[in-house]
């Protein structure tokens, strides 16, 4: 009988590699926790209409990639393809915007799902850490989020990433640009799907990665020439604040991102070591999304960083994270009485906050010490009948090989002191 395997385009996280993913999640979330962002968790599936309205029906995410299904009760649901719409829905449902402390600052971590052609760096199930600042129109918020993402990546040791920055204008100036861009695109030799996109969301055509499309975009009208004075001033303030913080970025006039809800600031983190899937994360301002999903006007900004792609970027740069061993003390009992006594010591160590493990299954000394080595624990506790008769255990330093007797009654306090 064949054993089951993970579905195509997905992966299992198992030790020791899973420890790297946990460390990346922690590093990305650490600056957020330190900057007033509270944790939010939303369901893995939502009403289909939330994404159709919020993300945009013209996007590939909604039209081609979303896992949508009907429940036994007749509800139309979808596995979440991204985090922002869900987080904003949760904030609105809980009336967080009415608590009087805007912006509402939230961060999240979880799995997302898109039916895509699997390739390196692109999976059907992927992990992200994201942040949203809801309910305030302030260039300092846009700058804050970009700076915090940069801080997170640098804390991991990443260096070869670039920040791309653009402004998409607002509801005042973008419609004028939209018409000019449509007029230009209608004269090009485009396939039927792309022509449909020209009529629904022409800015997405600028983001088309196909060379035959990009060649034809030479001479296309540029959004910067259509920005109103308010959007120009807003964008210049974002740029000035990021620059003052010492964060390097590049202006990219074709950056639109793959979601319909973005306005004004949009940005992307890209890494040269990832091949065609170079984006490791990105985000932007979405001032009209709340109204799109039935809420009040709540100008907001946010980002999501891919945990999977960040791990790939670390591997591409050869960065090895300093991840401490999961176990600090490994106990090896020799005989039944030692098994009972050392199991009690391990329990006491754990209660004292020391990561401890135990040789299960009645292995002999040689096999048990092999397990102790594999655990990565810096110390092993070994005890037999003679040790217990003397009221001691043997404490072995696994690095130096030095071993000495320690009174049973003081071994917990001594190990705590050594590991502090």
C-alpha cells in the first residue's frame, strides 16, 4: 500500500529545518511587537465575496488562484489567499476602530493558499508574517512599516535585498491616469485575457512579466506625471522619512503589486538570489478597502513578508542562523531505580525552565549517549545504582568530555546556574 504524501505544491515543516522557519517568524514579528502592534489571528477560510470585493475580481488571485468551495450548508467560502482583507474584516467586526485609539496596529502570522503552478519559491500553501495599521492617513505610518521590515531582515543577517517604492495616486488623480493608460494599451497587440484586464484594471498590465508585453510598454504614460499635488507631497514625505532613517530604496515607476486595493504608497522587497520569484514581501497603502468590504472610510497601510521566501533568501546568501539547541540537558539512566530518580530530576529541571530530555525505551549506555549527542544538549546526566547509593549523579560536559560527580540534591540549581 502506498503511503500518503503532502498535496502537490505544499510542504511539511519538520525538524531541524522547521526551527529556521520559527526563527524567521520571530525575527519578523519582533520589531512589530516593539512598535505597538498587537497579535491578531483570523480563520483559514472566509466568505468568497470578501476577497472578490477586497482583492479584486480582475486579479489572478481571485479569478484563477483562489481555492473556492461550497459548504454542505450552501455557503460560498474560500481558503484565504492573502491576509489584509481578513484582518480588516476582523477589526471591523470587533469595532476596534471605535475604541478611539487610531491607528489600530495589528500583526499576524499564518498559512495562505493559492492554486499556482508550483516552482521554487512559489507554493500552493505558503507562510507569511504581516502587519496592518488601520485608520490613519499619515506618511509616517507608511515609513514606519517599511523601516520595521528592513530592520527585521537585517536582524536576520540578510543584506542582498532591495526595496522598490512607488506611488499609485488616489481616487482624485488615478482615474485620469487610468484613462490615458487605457488609450495607450488599446493600440497594442495583446491577447484576449490581457485586453480584458486593460478594461478592468489597466495598471496590472504594467506588472505583466512577459517579455512580449514589456517590449510594447515602451513609451507608456507614467503615473508620476499624473499625480496630484497632494499625492506628490505625501510620497515625498514617505521618501524623506525613510531616507532620514538610513534605509536605502529604489524608485520603481512600474511597481503596482498584484492586488486591486492599493492606493498611494506601494513597495516591494526583492532578493536577487531567488530567480524569477524575486519578491520576498511587499505591501502598501489601501485607503479605500474598508469601504469596499462594507466598512467606514479607514485609510490604512500594511505589508506581508513571505517566511518561505525569506528562508530561501537566507540560504541564497549562505546565512546560517544561530539557533540554540532545543535541549540543554539529556538524562541517561542505567537501571530501574536510576530511571525513576532521573525522570524526577528531568521533571524538576523542566519546571525550573531548563529544556531537558530523557533516554526513553531502556537503551544501554552506548545507545543512550548517542541520543544525547544527537540532541545537541551541552550537558548529560548519567546515573547508575552505585551513583544513587552515594547520592550523586554524573554531570558530563558534552563539548569537552569532562565528567564529574554532583550531589543529587544540588544538580538542578547547579545546572540552572551553568545555563543562565
